[in-house]
């Protein structure tokens, strides 16, 4: 059947092919929805698992927030234990996570075994948390903690630990318990 012009119907069954269409009511799609080309969707609610596959050189997902008055991304959960996570996988292996832990009431940066956590500023690596939890500057003597006008508070050092000063650690303050 080939029809030109406006078609009014309460139900479509089978394949629907058109060069353009306008719907003024809800669309309930049971099964896969395959859209080739640009799609502009307003106020979309997706229930279940959503997968975005992209093998190109540009970003797979771009969120363009036109207003600065609200959140660009909001992740909601009804869970009150464990964590709400964003996972970063590489070839099926989990490499890192950003998580909100309900059990500990904190934001967590989680690096999996063998991976450190890097902090960049201005496109340059400045700090690294290594796999043992040590905070290391990228370059010796290149970064400060605090400044002359923004001092840090107290520094607490455990028993039987040392404070070393100078590039050769030629001045030390040692506390023995």
C-alpha cells in the first residue's frame, strides 16, 4: 500500500517506512528501535540497559548542556548500600571507577590493580597516587602544597617517621617513639 499525504491511525503493525513522519501522541516501541542518521529527542526516558556502540574517531556520546542553571548529568539510585558507579573498562577488563559509596558516605576514585591515579592541571601531569597510595609529584620540586597566602593547616607525622628537606634530603627531622 502506498499512501501520500496525512495518515491518521490509532495502530501501526508491521514495518513503517517513510521519508518523514510526525506523531502528536505517545509512541510505544516494543523491540529494537534502529535509527540511522541524526535524531533529535527531547525528554527521553530509557528503562533498562542502554548500550552505545561507536567505532569512529569522535566521541561516542556528547552531552551539550545549553544552560548553566542545572546539572548536565545526574545519576540517581534508590540503593542505600554498596555504591553507585561509573566504570571504565578496556577490552572487557575493569580499569577504574568513580563511585559514590553509600556505606561510607563518600566519593571514591577507584583504580584497579596495577593502575595509579593521575591528576592533571592545564594538560600537564602534576600529581600521581601510585598503587601503594603514595602521593607523588610528577617532577621533583615543581609543585607546592599551599602558598604564602594560602597556607595549609597542621601536618601530622606518625611515630618513628621522618621529615626530610632539600633535594638531597640533607636536613631531616626524626621522631622516635
